[in-house]
C-alpha cells in the first residue's frame, strides 16, 4: 500500500515561538483552554502527542481576569496539607494573595495528566502587571480567550 506517510515530530525538531497574552477582562476558563492548546501544540499541523511541540506563553495582567456568575464567592480551591483536614480558599481570597495561581491552576487542569504536562506548564509564564522579563525572546502578541 503506497499511501502518504504520517508526519511525526521528533524531540527538538520543532522551533518554539513565544506569545504574549493580555489577560485583562478575559474569562478564566476560555483563556485557559486557549493557552492549554498552545502549550500542547495543537495549534500546529505538526502536533505529535508524545513530543513537546507547543510554544511558550507569557500572560500579563493576571490579576485582572474575571469569572462568570458568582464564582468569585462560590468557587473554592482545596488542597491536602498532610494533616487530617483539607485546606479551602475562595477564589476571592486567592486573587488577593496569589492572583497568578488562578490562571496557572486552570491551565494545569486542562493539560494531559502525564510527565509531558509538567514540561508544558514550565513554558507558561504568568505575571501580574504589564511588565515581563522575556523581551529577549521577541514574543509576539496574541489575542486569546475571545467570546
């Protein structure tokens, strides 16, 4: 059978690009799903599931993200500390203490649950404010999380 061969990317073969995303007034879930797609590399025609083919994403103004509905007061983040109870925190208090963690956790949960996801998440840089230290990578602006 002489058909066309399926292209499979090899590690280090795909050149990575850098994108800057402004999170001002963007809905967390919509923005996180778009960022996860870029980190995985699904926006490329050369996507290969077992190879890191995604790009790097810099998110600025992470403290200005929004939730729909009453999620600021009703959404709870919980984690286990090793003691006999779980810690809980509302999205409102998480925004006050660690505003970058809201978006980072949303993206982390949308990535595949494997060892490659840890490397993908390392390519996500989240900053509060408009400044970031990655000018040397020449990132290009990208509009994500649109309705």
